[in-house]
């Protein structure tokens, strides 16, 4: 009887039927293992800001400009290098702009194509020809390969090169070909993309970001608290759904997500128009002239309706889940509606901007009309085809955390006690802490999305992940949304951060966390998002003596007055990490006018490192397994032959 291993070898023989095929593949895999590792880009907290996100991808977070400087050195001036980098990022726009390249004759096209081919070849040195070919546009793949790999130092080859180039220009394909070259360079400058959470909320174009991510060839996502909110709504949490819609109303993009996801918000708007009036406390953030006066007034009423519905549903959820230990957040029960006051922690506060007219004797109960509105919203959300595609992408490519190339990636925190040890979440007589806590929430999230039941236990746990005290995504004492709307005293708005955010400054804590995930290499790092770095106040994104990086992208315009920049991203090439500082992105037109991109790169690790090869990476682990299996197959075939 055949062993399991022998059965596996028999299956493998269908692809590699003879020793020559096996040895050819072994030679190929061993060669790949000794190529330098590709460049990884880590980005976090995109928050619906598609244009700024797209700019980072197009420029490789400044990596394209650095490669241009390394390749061309003194052959190009700084101004020429800047313009070439912008051309690579925005080829169609740069070629159309009459002032950016004012003189584009046949000689200019030949020169620019040669420069781009040289840059493309330079960016391709880490990759196999097969991988480079996959990055090229199909219509020009053959021509680009011929031009890239032709040695023009030989007369005949130079003539061949010139003939191809001349014929391209004769056919008026110069601009289209330049665009194809630039897009290929964009694809090769960064090999793998890590999105360390928070694609959704605060900005209007998360759908465009997810559309772009769906096309990315090498991607992983670590769920942020705002992503959890959307996943929770998809899983059936009505509290999550009303929260994300309220945030959209607050930040003035509810109409945009209605259109992007084909949501039916009509019952909501009709309900809000019937029961709510104008209320300055619920005036949406952002431009006041974005919509007509009628639309702005309507949004203000909807904003109130969504907030009250959210608070009611949260109260219901907290009552049916006593193990959440969140009774202190049952704030509707603490209101004196006649006096328009609320009692918190033994102190009475006056309420402002009150809109409690739909609250009944049972303060958390929905009216029959409200039940209908919420059910219609949830049905529309779950049945949206585009929503289904985007949530499935988050589930397929996403996770609570990731160990990749001996580094640990997660969005929020690992909750800690005041003494710096892992804080447990007690559920059904079991304490979940550290890595196990992240695994617990991931299981609930995936199970909830499989069931898609309204307000299921799993959906409730997803909401807890959004706002619970021992949530790794939230990491604060309480979410004081109610207080920010209705209480003027800012002392009530305070959300106390988990001790993790102090302890992560220490090397000891970073080491403890890495060891929790079996990461003992001195070169292992933690990559974290979630908390904007206040550069204006002198805060550094490098924590724990260089063991942890906080890369909150800072792309959300709501944060940029506080941070002073548009946040950070992180590059990791075969030599180590580079921290990237981003200025707020204004527009493509402004970039073409300035003719320079202010993105700056800083080498984080100054000491010399051994260059990392693919064999040293997570990808290399998979390739090594293939090599081991092929060597085993070769031995198996040899044994079979000898026994005949």
C-alpha cells in the first residue's frame, strides 16, 4: 500500500514526468532563491483618500525617483530627474501638458524612450524574465523585451534596435509606448504591497482604492478598525452599519457611497425628513458649498437620525451581551430628558444639540418605522454586488495580523495591562490574550461573514472589535461619540489609550510581542498603523529603539492640521528599511506645475546589512518547500527505476 508521501509524488509526476524536467525546475528555483528580495511597500490609514493613495503607488513612495538618481547620476540634472520621475508616475498627463514638455519632436521621443528602457531594465534586475514579462502590457511585451535585451554595442543589434524604434514612431505610437513603459516601471519599482489597515471612512473614495487593490498582483491587508466596521455591517451587525453611515454623514460623503455601492438610502432620507429639523451640532464636516442648500439641510437631518439609531442599537447590543462589560456606555438611560441633562460618573452635565424626539419609554427600542428603515439599509448593503466584491477582497487578502519576512504587521495594538503584560479578554471561562486574542477575533469575523445573520453573536463580537475596551483594533477605554455630540465639557470626550501605546516605546515590550509570535531574529520589526504621528509636537514614528514603526498614512485631511504632514509609509528593500515622509497631495496639475515631488526617504537602519535574498524571505520558504518536494520526487523516481 502506498504511503501518503508516495501518493503525493505520483500526483507531482503528472507535472514533472522525468528526471530532466525535475532538474530543470530545480535549477530554476535555486536561481530564483539567490535573487535579491523585491521591494515591499507598507502603507496604512488610507481612509478613502484615493488620489493621495494612487500617487504613492504611482511614485513607489519615492522609490522611482531614488532609482532614477542611482541609475543616471550626473548624466541628468536634478530638474531632469524630477521631470522623469513625474513622467513615470503620470505619463498621460505629462505628455498632454503643453508646458511640462514644451518641445516633443522625433528626437525627443527617441531620447525619452531610451531613458525609460534603461530605467525599466534597471528596475528589472531583481526579477526573472518570466516575472518581468508578466509586468509588461500584452500589446507591447514582445517589442519591449526585444528593445530591453538588445545589445546595441554590436552594429547589427544597434541597427535592429533603431529599426524597431523608427517604425514605432512612424506609426505615431511614441506617446502610447512611453505610457506603456512608465506603467511597467510603476509595476516593478514595488514588488509587494502591505496595507496595514483602515482603507475605509473619513474620505469619499474607498471604493476606488479597493478597485485598484483588486488589480494589484501581490498584496496583503491587515484589517483596521474602520475596515472591521464595514466587514461587521456585511456580517449583519446593524450597529456597525449605522455607525459607518453616520461617519459618512459626518464627513460629508454619504451621497458618494450611496452612488458607489448602489445603496438604497431613500427610506432613511424620508424618515429623517419627517422626524428631524436643522441642528448646527450635526452640520457635516468639510466644504459647505459641496452640495445645494437643500441637500446640505437633508444631510444634517439624516446625520441626526443615524446618530440616534446608532445609540439605540448599541444599547440593545450591550444589553444582550453582558460579557462585553460595557454597561457604562448605556448613556441613553442616564439622560433626564425633561431637564436636558445627563449624569456621568456622579456629575451632571447639560446637553446641547439634543435630538431625542424619537426616543420612547424603552430608550433603546426602535419604532416600527425605524425597524423598517434599518432592515432596508442592511438588506441594501449586503446585497450590493460591489460591496460583496470588496468585502470578499478584504477577507481573501486580509487578516488581523501577518508575519511576513520575519516582521509582524498589525493595525492597532496588543492590549496590555498597566504592568506591561498581555491583557486578557475573558469569554466563557477562557482568557484570550496576545496572539490568541487576535486569532479569537479573526475567527469571529470570518464566521460572522459566512453566516451573515442580522445581529448574530459573531456580528456582535465584530462590533466589540470596533469599540470594546479590550479590542486590539480600538485600544481605548471608551468611544466617546455621544459625549462629543451632546456635551460641551471636553473632559468627557477623553478616550484613555491602552498602556500598549506607552509600552511600545520600549525595546523590552517590542521584544515580548515579537516572541509571542515566535519571532526571535534581531532583525525582526513590528509595523503598526492606527495612530497619527504628531510631527508638529516632535513625535517620532520610530518606537522601541528602532524595533517598531508607526506608519499611519496620515492621508485623511481631517488629521493633517494636527500632524503637520500627510503621514508616513515604509519601504523595505534587500538592504533594509526606508521611512518615507509624505506632504499633503494637492493635485496632478499642481505637481506638473511645480515639476518636483517633495516625498522624502530616510534610511532607518544605518549599519551595513547583509543583502537579503529571496531565500531569506517568506516567499523563499515556499520555494524551499517546492525544492524539497522535487528532490524527494527525484529520489522516488530513481528508487522506482532501480527496483525494475
